[in-house]
């Protein structure tokens, strides 16, 4: 599997700067042996970098970390063992992957908690967006066709219990977490391959990084059983996680040296039958005020 190194980054930046079409760039990369999904994401990121380039790249880079083909897999914060006591609940460890760092958990939420989260979200759903590279605002794009809503961190006793359980499971300070995001995908709904970290060196990312720093890890909790499709996939790692109510997938993509892991590319596959509800927790390097 071929990963973008410094020379390819320069090639991407140069061609994006010259205004080459994304198709021609993807084509050239595929001919050189890159996976087509991966190439598509890299080209999109290069074009975004060009559009959203900042006047202070060194500073932005320092704040945002560095995507590295030589990512070092240092110690994961999550506890060892097959069962982890997470605040008020015993969570099972179903699978651990070392590179990229991915863990599948069972029994993170009870069926009642899943139902309550779904019912409390239903009437609040709005089409999900992604970060605009120039402004940091929200773009609605065809690659992300879910609808979603947020609960503020610890906004009431029920949410607080879940936030505390997740902080304990991820072994990461509660104050570093973003709110809890609920996502709903209908048949055909998907979130194509992407990175959860903010793309270093774009103005749009800098807006977000200012508040709490870079994202370091994600927990996606499945709130229902999806009859067909809707898996969380890691195309560069060849991993597919099927959603099951109460289970979760954790992945970490920023290490202690502030490198960002290109293998953490992931997406939500299209739902083929039924619907898919998940809850996402994105955690930051630093504390983040709500
Ligand atoms: O829906 C999924 O399976 C993945 C969601 C995701 O990648 C995200 O919310 O960042
Ligand atoms: Fe994601």
C-alpha cells in the first residue's frame, strides 16, 4: 500500500497550485500505484490546502500537527485487558488493531440508552456538513449524506453519565471532548472516506484548532443494528466494522509527537437496508470550553 510521502505531497501541492483537474491528478496517482479512494482524498485535500492556504504556514503547521507516512505507533491511552471498567459500566474489548490504532468495543451503551439518544435526536436532525478549508464554516457536500444533531458536553444528567463513561473508556480528559454528535443515515446515506483530524495548513482548520487543538481520536457508537450496509470502513487498512447496537469503534490518529496517521482514513459505507444511527465523540489534544 502506497502512502503519500514528502515528494508526493510536493507533487500534489504543485499540481493543485497549477489548477490541474482532480480527475487528471487521481488518474496519475492511480497509474503510479495508489488506491483510487485514497488518491481521491489526497487530491481533494491538496486542492483544499491550495484554496485555504494560510499566510503563516509554519505556525499553522506547528498547531495542526503533521501528516506522516512514517507515523510512529506509540502507546495508546486506552486500558489493556479484555474488559474495561468505564466509569459505571463494563465494556468488552472485541478486537484490537495496532496499525492503524483501532479498537472495537462491545456493551458501551445499553439498548435503553441507545433508544433514548435516538428519540431525543429525531426532531432535531439537520443535514451534516464538513469543514470549509477557507473559512472553517460548514459545507454541505455529497460525500456526507447523513443528518445529525449535537448534545452539549454534560448538558444534563443522562448525557453527563455517557460523557463520563466515554472519557473513562477513551482514557482522555472529559474537558477535551467535543459534544456528543448523533448521526442518522437513511438507505443510500454514507460518509465517504475522510480523516477526522483537521487538515493541517488550511485557514479553515486553524479556526477550529484554535479552540482545543487538533483532534486525536474518535469513538463511533452504534445505536441500532443495521440490517445491511452502513459499516465503518478503513480502506487503507482493509478493516470493516459492522454496526451492532451498543458496540463502538475507537480509533486514534495523533501520536504524542503530534504526527497524524494517514492509515486512519475511514468512512461510513452506504446503508443498503434499514437505517443507521450512530453517536460520535471527537476528542482534542487540549481542553475545549463548551
Ligand atoms: O458513520 C460512520 O460509521 C462513521 C462516522 C464518522 O466517520 C464520523 O462521524 O467522523
Ligand atoms: Fe470520521
